[in-house]
């Protein structure tokens, strides 16, 4: 698979072309980091990449909503960005649920504190993509953790399809 660049930078506009040239498949930026999301989305697409749009815990999901039909993936941060190993913020799950209800075909990712103890909440809320760093890297059996995370997400997605 080609890389998704999750750009946790102050000026994401300046990195679009370098990431495209480097071979990125998707460019995910934080809504809070730009004054003109529409122009940035257009630039990312013109550089041949998919678009991901991330929001920090303090940003309401309604701020992301106007852009949802122009992006390929919405990322709900479930920790404050900055460093690994933080505690999962379960109070972000209503954002995931709202996005899933409003935009059923949108890829929705969660990032931060996701592991075997929290994956069910993420998947049941509607996340179909996850980032799990510490839970995998600190495990004695990373393969089994990855398989568990993958299976829980797959089962929840299948259940959503049956519930429609």
C-alpha cells in the first residue's frame, strides 16, 4: 500500500508538492492548521493525492462537515496530538458516530490510544480505519494485536452493512 501522510504541521500547504513527489497516496492535514481548507483540498487533488482531513479533540465535528463531501477520509483524533502512549479519549466517539450517520460512505479514522481495550468502542461508533502505535509496538505479540484490531473493525463494518 502507498503511504498516507498525516501532516501534523503548522503550514500544511507548503508540504503538498514535496509529499506528492515523494510518492504519497493520501495527504491528511489538520483543519486547525489552515485558513483555507478548500484551496488546500484542491491543491492536494491537483497533485494526484487523496485527501484526509483531521480534527483535534477540541474541534467540533461540525467544523469538518462542510468539507466532508470533498474529502476521502475524516480523522478524529482521540488524543491531543504530539506524542504516543496517551490515554484514549472515549468522549470523541460521538463525533465518529455523527460522521458515520451523516456520511455513511466516508472513510473515518481514529488515532490515539487505540488498542485491544478501546477498539470495540471505535468500531462500534463507526470508525473503519484506525491508527494504533503503542498498543502494537509495546506488545509481546504484535501480530495478534494487529489481527484482533483488524477483525473487530471488519466485523463492525459487516454489521453496519447488515443493519442498513
